[in-house]
C-alpha cells in the first residue's frame, strides 16, 4: 500500500544534506592538505549572532515586558545599556559558565621575568616547560611522550606482549624530574594588573639573537568568555536577559517612587514605583538563586576534602 502522505514530505537541507548527513564547517584547507591554524574563538563565525544584535534583542525584550508603546517607559538608551552591562557583570561574578579553560603558548625572552597578559585572562593555573634544565634546546632534557610510547611499544618490545610498564615508569620519572629541576615554572599572577611574574631568571643569549630560538612554554589558563559567546549560549542568554529586565524594572521603580502620585482630577494618578522595586528585587534574588542551582549550565564544585 502506498503512503498517501509521500507528496507532503519535503527534505530540509538547511542543516542536512539530501542523504541525511549533517552539514558542518571545517578548518581543513584542501590546497595545503592541513588545517588552517590554531583553534581559536572566531567572533565572525556565521553561526553566531553579532553582539549588537543580541543586545538589541534584549533591549526590545525589556521594552515589551515593561509595556512600552502602551504606557510611557521612562528609560533611555543609556539605561538599557547599563541594565545589560550589569547583568553581564553579575553573571561573570557568580557563574562558572562565564569562563573557559584554555591553553596558550608564551615565548620567554632573555632577562625578562614580567609579562603582561591580555585582559581576558582571569587566572593562570600552571606554566609547563618542554623539558628540564636551564635552557630549551640540544643541551636540555626533553621528552616527547607520544614518540617515546611508539618507540617503546613497536621497536623496543616488538613481537612481545606488554612493554608499557617501562614507559609508565619513565613517564613517572620524568614528572618527578620536572618537579625537582624546573620543568614546571614557579610564578605569581596579579589578577588586577594581569602581570605574570616568573620566579626564574631567563638566561642571556647575546645581542641580536634569533627570537625563533627562544623557549616556548605552555600556559594553562582560565579566561573570560567573550560577551558574544555568552549571549549566544542558549543556557546563559535567558538568564542575562531576565536579569537585565529586572534591573531595568528597578531603575523605573526608583524613578517613579520619587513621586508617589501625580496631581489630577479625582485625586490624581498613583504611580507604581514601590511595586516595581519590590518585584525587581524579588526577581533578582530568584535569578541569583538559579545560578546557585546551575540552571545556566555552569559546572558545580567537586568533592572538597579537608
């Protein structure tokens, strides 16, 4: 029996190809046969709405919720911007979803121990060197774990089962040597000035040295997510939108409370400033509690011992 609804079925090719395969973009470049570089956040990505569009959407949401067009809403553009900015400030202060874990390479220059990192860096967790010793190069002790694993598994113990014990013991030895002999750099980081101070003297290598020969270290970082990423996140955007609305309502309530009533016939007009302030404060407390309940997709704390 034929399907009577076959003619009404239309293949949606917006996100899928005709054969049902999901469409996706890739960093692969056919001309070079490789990827196009380091993985990084691209604010110009097609799937992201622009920051201005998202802020405009929140502004329209606030206006409509406050009844603009039906009643007079005493807010200017500066008030809407302030409400959105304060919502983002509160979100960054309270939500772990506002930060992300990342890694970045840092080049060490001779006789330089203080480095100013970008403003988006919130904290530096660790600084890893490639090897141990005073310099990085032919005179340093370097260890490539993947190459050593291949050598151990397929060459040193070829044709025999096992062989991973030697590799594991050597990796543990390397970690201990790095802790004892400078494989992990000691440092201090000022979260306000973003100044990273290395507790180590980088040796002088002479004048007009080639920067390509300087050592690179790997920084384990926590950095703020860009505003555009937070406002495009389907879990964090509703929270920011609601908090901005509540903050704007509080501003309107503050303004209307200065005049409890306006003179007019039959006793004048009573303003609802106190009511708006009470509702706004209750909504903001509720939203802050939602952050404690991780409704925005933030990760809760793990087990704390001690």
